[in-house]
């Protein structure tokens, strides 16, 4: 029977006294049918996007782009970071490793600063199917993220004529982006 708090327990007791066993099922409302617990699960399946990964120990974030699924991409980053920061290294080998430029700027940051990356807070900040445009958006995100751990400006060499546009838009802190920002971007894209 559908689960209604308190009422069910009382009803079950009555039925039990008559030798009838009951089983509850969650009441299916329109809300729990339509609203999903969190977009997180669905984010992992998303492709063609810009993402942002913050650090747990400081306010720096990493900005990246991928055409592939978000979930596996983040796992790749994590695997790389873990392989260098497994804790099995001595101080000397850690120092030696940190002098080498690693594959990803996240790994560099975690190693050099001895910081922990906040994988749980990694999120999709923008979507773009067209690869060249996605690179431009990545470069925009890198430039407008105040504390960015990226070593370079991204795959696209962004012209400094964008600086005025970027400075006029609200700079995100730790990957935060308001719904309004996303809407503005979508609107401006349609205008081209
Ligand atoms: Zn940090």
C-alpha cells in the first residue's frame, strides 16, 4: 500500500491483528516522478561541455573542456592525481616529481601545493556541441575564473578584445555560475 507516515503503521497494526501482512510502497507523486534527486548523476552522462574542478584547500579551480562524457573525464583526472599523490612517495621523490610538468594542471596543483582536489564539487558549467566554439568558451571560462589553476589559456587563443565583455559579466567564484549567466550566453549565441 502507498506509504503515508503514521497512518500506515497504525493501519498495519490493525491488519496484523487480523493476520494480514502488509507491504509499503513509496507514494508516487508528480514531484518525485519529475524531480530527480540531483543533476549530478545526469551530469556524468553529459558530453560536449566545459567543466570546473575546485580545490579543497584553496580557492583555485581548474577549467577544462571535453567532447566525451563528463563522468569518465573527471575519473581520468582523479586517477592521474591519485597516481602522483598516493602518499607512498617520500619527500624527496615528491619534490622531484613536482619539478616535472605533469599532464594536467590539476595534478601539478595537487602535487606542488600538496592540496586535495574537491572532486565532489566538479561540475559542468557550460555546454557546447561545436568543438571550435567549445574551445572559445573554455578560454572564456579560464579567463573569467579569478583563481584558475590552468597553466595555459586553453585550446583557443582568445583575443583580448573579449576582456571588456568578460569584465562586464560577473566573474564566477569557485566555478559558481548563475542561471542568468547561462541564459545570457544562450541568448547572445542565438543573435549571431
Ligand atoms: Zn589548492
